[in-house]
């Protein structure tokens, strides 16, 4: 298994069939049990002790839906998840249709024809699929078809650039942990759906599993051009990130901190005063409450076609989670 396959599989919220199939196949090689719930979450179970620990990473990616087709054959689209028009302008997109994938472009007016607007609303974007009019376009695309960025994967030294690392790198991390993990608890590895439109898959799966501990594995913002270290102190290549705040159970937080220190795994801390923006926010509220934690991989340029991470951070995140799971059954959850 490699990250490239996981990143390039299609799956926007509500249409995760392709990535779901891939994840299920990978889980079946290492789990004692694998099932897909009604919501579409893929859940792999590795049986152990009485305590139940849920690890969640969302497999959906941001994208768009075709709302209508103009008389000229252009597609009018609406966003699925948080996506700026700036990252779609002058881009190649891939659309999933009943006949397979087709490609289109969202073009820009050239400078020869006057100044382009600095800000464009989603309703003003047009996807050009090469059709001469609506009738021709309707032979390929229908209302409700969905799409996202053209698949991309490249390596820049130790760095990886791809279009859906949020949160396919989290899914990849869980799959790598599953391959060889020891724990005194029963582990539930959950590839969740529809995180980008409201943490929906995490809500239903955590209710069904009723875990004692829940760990969300996601990405988080790192310092980048235009964003200073004063604003975002997390840095690429300096280790996984542990969230602290209302979503972080203090005893689980302390356990992960101690593991990182003992095993000399570099660790960064991120302040999440109210919520983390991850599946942990909703897992925490399942049934009568879950002791949660958030472990994130630093990422630049989130929700764009050029998301960037470090291989070193991914490997250290895998190592940290494996080590933390060994004795997680012994962590006291009493107040």
C-alpha cells in the first residue's frame, strides 16, 4: 500500500464509493473484522482487551456538485465543503459521471481582455468540458454529478504534494498502524465519511461503537508564506501535533505526551480552546461522553490542489500512535 493510491481515489462527501472500496480492501488484510455501517463508514476491528479505543480519520475530500448547465454548455457548480474560488480558478477538475470520469477546466479571462476580478463568487465559476452547447454537455454530465481537483501526487525531497492529503494522509496513517500494532485494548479503526460537511460519519460511528477513548487523526495548519509563526506556530518537519483544550481529555493527553517523551518522538502542541475542527469534536459527545484526543500532521495549503506535508512527520505520527496504543488500556479515565 502507498499513499499515492489513497490520495488519488475519488470520494467527495456523500460519494465516497471509490475510496471506501480501497480502504475496505486494505483493512481486510490486517483486521479481525471489517464492516461498513449504514452511513458508509469503514470500520476495522482488532480485538484485544475490554477497553474500546476508536481511531478516526475522514476519507472524504472537498469538491463540488453540478447545479445546472448553461445554454453554451458550461457547468455551474456549488461547493461541497470549505473551498475558496481562488483555488479553483485556472484549474483542471475531474467529474464523476454515470459513464466514468471526465475532465474540465475552470478558465480565466486573459489580461489582454481587461482586468480580472480579484474576488469571484462560486455562482460565477464555469466549468468548460469542451461541449458546444447544453445538449452536447448533457450527453456527458447531469445535474448532481460531483467533482474535485484533478488528481495530483508529487514528491519534493522529503515533502509530498497532493490534492487530498486532508485527510487521506490520516487514513493512510491508520492503515499503516493496523499492519502491525500491539495493544491491551480492542481497537476500532474508522475511515469516516462526510467530515467536510459536518462531521457526520464520526457522529454515527462513535454512537454505534460507544468507545471509551477516541483519537482523531487529521491534518492541521502549518506556517506557510503569508502566515507567520506568530499566527500559526506549527512547523512542517518538526513532528506530529497534539491538540490541547476542551477536546483533549487530560489523562489521554498526558499519556500521549509521556509516550512521545519516552520514545523520543518529536511532538508539537496546538491550542484548541473550544474545538479542534476534527472528528474528535463530535466523537467526544457520543452517548455519555468519550475521552478524546487529536493527533495531527502539519500541512501547508489546506483545501487546495497543492496540499503539502513531510514524510518525516507522517512516519513519526505512525510511530507515536503505535506506541501510545500499547498500554492505552491502563490509562485511568476517572476524574
